[in-house]
C-alpha cells in the first residue's frame, strides 16, 4: 500500500497522540493510581503503535510496543507507576517526537533504535518479577477492544444486529437494477464491514475495502455514502450492496484481507416478495427501457467509484502562509484603492449624490468584511505553541530541583499565524525565567509560609484589538534594589542614577542586553540573553512587554500583541497641521476639555474624568511640533487605555474614522518609539500611526 | 547613452552624476531603483535630522535621507531641479536620497578611478570610495554601503 498520501494525516494525528500522551503522563505523575489516566495512556500508546505499524515505521512501532507492554502491566495492577518509570516514559516520548520530526523532514523515521529506552522499559517489566509480560501478545489490538472479548456464542447472537445492510431500503430503480443483475446470473450481496475500533486511519481502511470490492464487482449502494466514508463520517462500520460475479466467500475473504477489519457480515440478497410487486411491471417493459434504466442505475455507482478513488480529503484546506500573505496584500491594496475613491468622491463634492454614495458605502462594507475574513483565515489558536509548556516546566522542575506547577488558561485564544509562529520562544524564555529566577526553593517557600509547590500561570485572553498573554508566578518577585546594584556593578548606570531611579526604570534595566541577576549561571537561564531578546522579539511583532512585580509575592510579565498586523480601524487626527492615525482599538472615548479643568499632580497635567484622574499627554510635544490651538481653546482629548491604565492624548483636530493599512517605516528609520508605522491615505499622502501603547 | 557605448570597456561601471552645489557626486547605477521628482515628504518625529521623513512611492512607504545633512553640508534647498533618488541596497532596504539635481550618466573605467584615503577630517569623505575623472571634471563616488551602514555604529 502506498502510504505517502496518508503521511500528513499520520503526522497530525501522531502529534496529537504524543501531546495527549504527554498530558496524561503529567496527570499520572500527580495521581499514579488513576485508572482513567492509565487506560488513556495505554490507548494512546497502542494507537501510536498501530499507526506507526500501518505506515511501516518499525522503530517507532517497537518503542511504542514496549511502552504499551509496560502500561498493560500497570493497568493490570502488577506494577505501579512511580517517578523513575515516568521519567523513562517521558524520555520515550522525546524519542517518539524525534522519530516524528524525522518523518516530517525526511519521511523516514531515522536509524536511532533507542535501545537503552527499550531496555529500560523491559527492565521495568522484568522488575515486577513475572517475566512472561513481554511475550504477552499485546500486539493483538482485539485484546484492548472490550467489545470483542465477548464469547463466540454471544457474537453469533449479535450477528443479526450487525447485518446492518439489511436496514438499507431500495428505491424502485435500485430494485430494477438488482433484479436485472440477478437475471443475468450475477450474485448480489449485502455486507456490513466493521473496522476495528482501535483503527486509526479508518477512512483509509474503508477505502481499501472499497477498492477490494470494486475489483470483484460493482458497488450499488453504500451507507454511509462513499463521500462520507472518505470524510470519516462514520463510526466503525459501513454497509454496501454489491453486484458481483464471484461467490460470497471470495468477497468476504477480500474484505477480511484488509488489515484492521474486525469483521464482515455478508449474505446474498434475495429480492423479496415486495420486489415482485414492483418488478414484474418493469420486466414486462421492453428490453430497451430496462437497459436504459440499468444504465441509469449504474451512474451513481460509477460516481461513487470515482470519488472513492480520490485521496482522503478533509473539509479543511492547507494553504501555504505565503499565499495568504499575498491575499492579505491584495486586500490592503483594495482598501487603499477604496480609500482613494472615497477621498476623490469627497473632493469632487459628489458624495451627496446617492447614486455614487451608496455603491461606495457598499464597497466599504464589502472590503471591511473581506479584510475580516482574510484575517480570520490567518488566525490560529495559540494552543499549538503553549501545549508543549507543561512538559517543559516538568523537565525544568527536575533540572532545577524545585517543585512547580504550570496552570494555563485561554489556550484557544487566536492570533495571526505569523505571530503565533514567533511567540513560542519569548514565552518559553519568560516561563524559564519564572521557573529559574522567580520561584524560590522549597525550603525558602516553606519559611515564607507559601505552599511548597510554586505556581506559574500562563493566561491568554483578548482585550479589544489586542491579545494579552500573561506569565505570572508566585515566587520572589523582582528585587529592585538587587537589580540596581547589579547594574551599578556592571557599570551600566552610576550609583547616583541608581538612587534616583524609579522602580519601573529599574525593572526596565532587566530588558537591556546582557543583564542577568541570577547569581549563578545555570543552563536554564542567566546567560544574559533572555529578557532583551524577549522584548525585541515582541516589539518586532508590534507588541510590548510590561512587568508587574511585588517583592516576595511574585511577578507578572504581560505581553500585549496586536490582533492583526496589517489593517486596523483608526481614528485620524491632526496635530500641528500633520495627520496621524491612532488605533481605534485603544481609544475609549473622546472628550472635550476646557483649559480650566486641567489640574496638576506632581507637576504633570491631569484631568478628572468621571472620578478617574487621567494624565494628559500633549501629542504636539511628543511629536515635536507646534499645536495649532491657542492656550485658551478647549482641548480635544482622546482617552486611550492599556490594560488598566488610562491616558488622555491631546490632539488639535479630529478627522474621523478610517480603515487603514499599516505599512512599515522600514528598518532604516530607527523605530521611533511612538510611531508604530505609517499608512497611505486616500489622496496618496502618508499619515504616521501613533502607538498609544508606547505612550502609556 | 548611445555615445557612451563607444567608450565602454570591460571594466567599466556606470554612475549617475548628481550635484550638491557645484560639487559632483557619482552613485553606482546598480543601486538605483528609480529617480523621482520632489514630492511631499511626511516628517517623522524624533529621528535624526538627516532623515527628512517618508514618501509614498507607488504604495510603499520609503524613508528619505538628506545626503547634504549627512555629509555636514548646509540644509537642502528645494528647487525645481531637486530629485529623490531611490536606492535599493544589497539587503533589500529601499531608501530615497535627496539631491540638488541629476546631471547625467557616465561610464567610468576602473582605471580612471582614484582611491581616496580616509584620513581626511571632513565628514563627507567618509562616504566616498574614490574619485572619478570624466571630461576633465572630478566626480566623487559614493560608497552607499558606507553611507547607510555607518548608522548602525552610531546606534
């Protein structure tokens, strides 16, 4: 069998099972007696073995086989899961991942036999005292399928119920075709095929059965339909009516020849009495008619035949991300073109003309929807990135000899594919950082009255046009004084600077290159490449990192990422005669503020807005130009929000809302912090985009 | 251009000759993507003075740099002859440079190019890879990689 067309499915499913296995092993570690977990692991290992076997990956099969053996014993209660065993199993998992990786890259599993792991597994088995475990034929999948363990007599009793094909009802045309076939001396059989419940690529199996049957005859009816079977829309059985010239045993043998088929119930179809009610009239008709009917009856069968021969297609389509990039660019171009059309219509003064206005409005709504759809296509859950973290924390826990636990939430939060691809490393850095620097050792935690097991949290959620990912720990928090002392020692800042520094500035030092407060360099972190890399990576994704910390209680690293990198809704404003865009997502409200409402707190301008004291940021100062407003004019203030912080951005004029395409300023312009990019307006002019998050 | 072909030799490089005041400078034609007329430049705040801002070049946002300011000459004076030369660097980065005017295209034989020494205190010579001679006139040849790479050092 040519398995290459199933490779993708195999890889996908293998990864899924490996992840499942990893999750379950973590559970097992917590609760070594949990039968559900043990069963689940056994099943996952067994499934993996079956899949590897089907695809012809012998080494992978051997390893999973031995893992399965161990679990079979755990399940039987003859050996107990303990720490060392789980360690070995995790190593096996790593080895399996390596195989999968190899298969993905070269479609070959590689040559590493992992003998030491196999030996270790066998030692576990041998350790329990009763040797025969290894010889136990775990390979027989039937063993694990509970239903099959029924006695033969019970099975026969069930046969009636299992001849599901009997439930198939024939249409008149079907009956005529069948009658015709019988008249021609052909055999008509009904058969129900049961695929083993442990079978992984059941659609592939069904396909093979189909192929075998088509070689012997013609499939008349199939329940579920061939298409549904291809799409795996069936449980573990399907029924067909076949017209064949060979006898029943041959058909059955052909079906049973396909591996992982549990059983096949077959019987000849006798067209019953009701047939005679209908068929005679048909038989009386001229030969010509019946021939044409016969042909008509055949057509659907042929169609089925064709679709059955196609490779298994899912309802999903895999698209190269580059194609989506092209699509996104085209959408951007379209929006720019639409914006120019709108602005041209405005300058021509024809927007009051409804025959122009309506199509333009319609065009606007279409482009907006188009953009949203393309954006959604590009969104993937961050799950694929974060799911490897529990195991990483477990490994770190062993390595650092600290007890810790990872709690995750919001794995389903979606982000642009390109962001998700990039976000893994920074998150890993932060988690390692929390594990290594953040959490204290068990003794210290005990002394401080904290639970011995440290907790690390990874929470993701959407906040307006941003996605926020928080990495939090209940460890020691950042010792600001230690950071300052270190910076002085490293010559980064002077003592005077250190004394004058706010806590926030001190924490920012952590994000500078080659800065680490770890007293000892471990191979987990503390090499001085870490937080600065995290920061630059996040910033390259147009996001930002914020730290909250309380000494003795823990720290939180908050990563904020834009939902989309390409097109946003923006508020267009004028400052000092220049046009700027501010992402609408970060704007709360627009306020009109009289100059006498401005108060001063620590020499900073603030306003009191419905009970909130909000600092004012005069954009003309930030942007280094002259406001067109006089000192007595009312201020137009856009209230922006980041997390729980608010600020009021003072602008000269509001120009309205617009959908804008974000363009990069290029590497050459040293990313001016407040400017996150530029956009091209309808008239071809460039407006810079103000990053409100950077101002807060 | 036709006239130039006659003096083409196997070691010749084509330069676009641009002027800053009375001085002539050459830019290797292989870096030149386009030459556009002066257009509205959008100022970018908080950047060095020699970055004049950004322009819209066929839908792309392109930074514009004043070579005058970069070389320590006086501020550009925008006239009808002012041009923006769009340069495409080897790393793919696209940058526009302001020049007073564009004179012509010359083909210089590498033997006609004299290397310059770097010991001069004058800032502008830091960006010059050599001096070419054409029809009795001197053309200072830019080394664009020096012009734009120097930036990273100051960072």
